[in-house]
């Protein structure tokens, strides 16, 4: 469950100064939002995915819905009398960006109160949450999952220090390096993983960009580094979402945790060689080939 939005990307030769208007060299709308991105990546692995999300009663909401329906067979939408969530992404010639987001729907979304999520999840399922909803709403979902014996993955991104989810409710926590540092104050990632485990998380996964990831399981005393395939990266936006979606998809396809992490590392490495966020995510047929190559041990 999570957010879905319109990402409008403007490419500019340089950023405008305050008060200045500049024409973009290119611009386009795309489906975005961490919830949507991760659901699509998971569905492309061949896992059966239901996305629980919130949209506004506006043309943007209808557009997001049509794009979700092209990718997912089960989309459960809560519709609010609010503007649909959207992000404006401005990228300069050097690839630097800034992003401004409108998040009315994800902030109003409370899946346990407003949807049938709690009644639908069962012990064989995996609930994947991110950091876009209010912490209390995310916690209610994680708690309901725990009560149903459902495995939980929390990708605690973006981090809202004032509204953090309860990490004790996460069987698997995924964060990137800067999030791990922000959450623990530790620059050393093995120490950060230990500090996150001490908060009561089951398994801690810290993604390390081109270096792959670190994993610290509940029975492990030391972190296990898993390298990423070496690739020529072109655009790393959305890599974390491909990673999380494929991790969930791999687990849903009965891969053990380490196999699912290796599968996610391979899929994310493919994504960073291509432009775009969702556009760069491996297709269903590419995922099928990756699943075939994965050792389930
Ligand atoms: P985020 O995208 O959330 O900032 P990371 O930068 O850690 O997080 O990237 C997430 C995952 O994407 C990494 O664990 C890795 O699997 C993959 N990835 C990112 N950058 C690269 C890269 N340059 N080469 C290969 N894989 C990469």
C-alpha cells in the first residue's frame, strides 16, 4: 500500500533564479509515487499484487488510475475530494534535480479505517509500506498485518522524523545510506544496521547504491554485504523502488531472503542503466528471465 502520483519532469539547461521564468528543453508526465512504483515492479516479477492507494476526484486521478490499470490487475483506490498527489521534478543539464510534491491524498489516506485491507490480508501475503503516509496510518497497516500473520516490509522513505513508523512492526526494513544515517546518526553502515536492528526490526537491509546492499538478519551477529552487478549507471532515479518491489516480488515467488535480495540487486542494476523512474524498471519478460536465473537457496 502507498502513494501514487503524477510525476511531471522538466528538463532545463540550468535552474532558474528566484523570480525568473525559463522554458524547459523537454517535459513529460509519468506515473510515480513510491507505492505505485514498488507495486508495478513487484507485479512484473510475476507476483500477484494488489495496490491500495489514494487519489483525488480530478482528471489527474483518472489519469493515474488508467496508468495503474495498465500495469496491475488489482488496484484498490480510495477517492478523496482533494487534488491528486503530484510531483514536479526539475532536472538541469548536469543531472542535478529538485523536486516539489503535493501530498494531500497520501496524507489523508488511512487504509485500515477507509478500506478493506485488514480483511483482505492473510498469512501468506506480504505487506509493503513506505514513508509517504502518516506514520499512524502506516503503523495501523503494519499492526493489522502482524495480527493476520502477514510478513511486513517497510521501506522507510521518505523519512519524516515527526511521523516515523514503528520499526518493531517491520519484519524487513529497507533504507538507503542517507536514511540509515539520518535514523541512527551513524556514518558507518554496519554500525547503522546494528542500531536499526536494536530498534526491534527483524531483518535490516541498507542499500548502498553501486556497492549493492548490507543485510543484518535477526540471527546474525555481523552484517552481510551483497555486491551489486557492475554496470554503467545512466539514471539512478527510482532504483530503490525497483529494489524494494523486486525484493517483495522475489519473496512472494518463494525465494529465500538472500536470493530475493540478489534478485533485487540484479533488477535494480538493469534499471540504473536506463533513463526514467518506472520506465527503467525491467519488463515482465526480463523479470521472468531473471527469476529463472535466480538460485532459490
Ligand atoms: P535510493 O535509490 O533509494 O537512493 P540506492 O542509491 O542505495 O537507493 O540504490 C538502491 C539500489 O539500486 C542499490 O542497492 C543497488 O541495488 C541499485 N543501484 C543504485 N545505483 C547503482 C549503480 N550505480 N550500479 C548498480 N546498482 C545500483
